[in-house]
């Protein structure tokens, strides 16, 4: 963590400007979300679908309670008609839930793959910017660098899934 230093009078310029010192670190999740900002539309749609999908089971529970309440109805014909209507409603809710779950999965997978590609490209660019002696080290052979490109970025997606979906 950076320490704030005392600024002497001669370090101040004519406008008495004191350079800002960052006292805190940006959380890792915020850095990942910033890297994934080009896919914010996909993340928004996926979040809305996940939020709506979370309301499926409570809605079905309310309908089941209504069906159980219908069992006390003495009119068997009315009971049968309303139960059939409510069972079709439950079927419709689960059909919509399937679509919501599909959209959520597709949009989060799309944004995750775009982030993974972006991370691989930035890692590869960082490798290309190294000086020539860096490649002579035994830790930086061609095979280990290729493995690092595939495994480190794949580990990032596992961490991202743990952070977002836990």
C-alpha cells in the first residue's frame, strides 16, 4: 500500500498543487468488470434474466398453494377446470423459465469468452514486450509460455465464475 508522504514547501509549484497519492487498491472484481465493460449489454441482459429466473419458484409455489386450496372446493367441475388452468399456468411459467435460463447462460458465456480472449491477447502482448534475455530463462520456454497463455486465462474464468455466481 502506498504511504502518503509529507510534501515540503519547495516541492509545491506556483499553484500549490500537491500530487494525489492513491491510498487504496481497486478490488479485483472491479478490475475484471472494467475489463469486461465492452460486453456490458450482455452482462445487463444476463443479470436481468437471472433476476427474473429467481422469481420462478416463488411464483410456482403460490400457484401450488392455490391448487391445494382448490381441493377444499365442493364443486368438482369447477375444481377440475381451475386445476387444469393452473397446471397449464405452471407449465407456461417453466417454459418461460427455460428461456430465461438459456438467455442468461448464453449472455454470460459470451461476455466470459470475450474477457478470456482479451486477457489472452493482453498476456501475449506483455510477453512480446519482454527483452530478449527473458526468453532465455528456463521458465520461459515456448512450451511453458503457451501453457501459461491457456491455463492462466482459463483459471481466470474459474475465479470469475466463483466470484460472480457464488
